[in-house]
């Protein structure tokens, strides 16, 4: 009987975790590591509401499917702005 109860608790806990989903920032960080491991530079990962249209490719969902993570390759202008911002912050 104890084994049956333990199995039930584990099953319910697992399904509760599946329903809540992974936190968006955690999943975004994992995706970023994979993208960078493939040598990709100059990209953005944005967390947006599931219903919102966003330019780019959906590469993940989080928070029980209420949000999505969108990958977008950065344009040359985006990359230059980022570099300028980093340079300005380094001088402070």
C-alpha cells in the first residue's frame, strides 16, 4: 500500500510540473547556450505572449504554454547598436 501511495504522489508531482512548465528565463538560457554552442552570433531570443505575432522562429514554449520564445537573427544595425552600447558601458 505504501508503494502505491508513493507512486501516486510521484505521478501527481510530475504532472503538476508538466502543467506549470519551465520558467521562461531558464528555458531561454538553455536555448541560448545551444545556439552559441553552434557558433551562432548576432541573434535575439525574445519571450512573448503565445497569442502575439512576432518576427522570427518559435524555438520553445514556457510557463505552461502561455508564452513562447522567438529566435531572430539580428540585422547588421542591431549588431552595431549592441556593440556601441557595450563600448559605452565599458567606459563607465
